[in-house]
């Protein structure tokens, strides 16, 4: 008798728990679906480089200033066209910027935010939350790139020379003061999506390419987070390569490496840069897309 009552109570408890689980799961799925219909994504203005003035064209070298760097940035046949030549072991690059960099540094124009490119408008940033990850196969970074020339120039005290095609996505995070003028205060996350990293070792001068990999590194030039994600390689010169990167993987990686609850996209830099090398490259396009 007692055993029968116990079994009945247990079964009833399990039924209640199972029912509650499915109700909560259904509510969560409905909530997730609702969030997805309202979720904003970020986009770039003039991702096909049709209009002068949509991007800020500039060069950089670290440490600054450097008198051993030759660069140009320009539009050529409706492509973003950049060249740098650095003759010491430090870093330099030819850059195209949109949005606002941290610490009150350079800014240009505005990134766009919306549920699709068609309804996107200028915004100060677009936020993503750890609790509500974006779905896979939904939000993509797309680029078409050609490298015209590249080689090492010098090594100095370095073991390697590098030539990168590495668009940089910069995020604010949590409630940190993104505009803090002290560059050693950690207020931003810089994510380099490395489409290609060519490298030469000092001993043999042999050209190799970094395989798919991800790492977090400490910058000697500021205190912000820096994450590198290698997604491909460009082997042949004067050949167009097309890339399509699922941003779910990128954003999930940021939350894996950084203990943040939310990140806000603020700026995009495309171009080519390197250390102890020269490189000339062209982007036919660089844009974000949303797919159903």
C-alpha cells in the first residue's frame, strides 16, 4: 500500500517536472524566436567602394612616427587599394576605416545597424549579449581580396616577418568607458579576422602561411584585448579570393576569451599590414550579410 502511494507520488512528480520542462522550453524557444525577429545586426556603408568619402583612408606605423614606411591608400577601379613597405622590424599598414576607434582615436562616418541591410541606419554601435547568442548560418562577413605583391624586407631583432590581410572588428564591452583617453586602460576588444597571414622565418627566408588558429595576445602599444582568428590563406598572387565568415563563430570566440556579458560593435578596419615586409592588395568588396 505504502509502496503504491510512493510510486504514484513519484510518477506525478515526474509528470509535473516534465510538463514544466516542456512549457519552459517552449517559452524559451518562443522568446528566442521573438528576440531574433528584433535583433539588430551591423553593416558597413559602401561595402563595394563605389563612393569616395565612405571610408577613411590612412596609414599607420608602430611605434609612431616612423620614417621607414612607404604607403598609399586609394580607390582603383572601384576597389580599396593599399600598399605598405616597412624597412625595419616594426609594424605598418594601409588602412580603410569606418566607425569610431577607442580612446578618442580616429573615427570616420558611421556604421549601420538594423535587422537587414535594407532597413539599416547610422548608429553609434550594435550590441550582442552572451545570454542570447546569434544563430549559426545567419550573419556573415564577406570579402573578395587579391594580393598583387608581397615579400619580406628586414627582420631586425625579430624571428619572423609577416604580411597580413586581416580586417579588424572593434568592440566596446560591458560598461567600460570606450572613449577613455588612457590607452593602457582596457576598454575595447579588437578582433582580427585574418584572411591570410604570410610569414618568412629569419633563418631560411622561406615563405609559409599560418593555418587556421585563434589566439589572444597582449599588445605592446595599448591595454585593450586583441584576438586573432585565422580563417584562410591567400597562396597565389594576382588571383581573387572570396571569403565568407560566419559571425556566430567570431562572436562566440570573443565571449570565450573575454569575460564580458555584452559587446558593442563600433568600428571596422580593412586593408593590409605587416612587420618587416611589403604588401600590395585590393578589396573588391567587404560587407556584412544576413540570411534567413
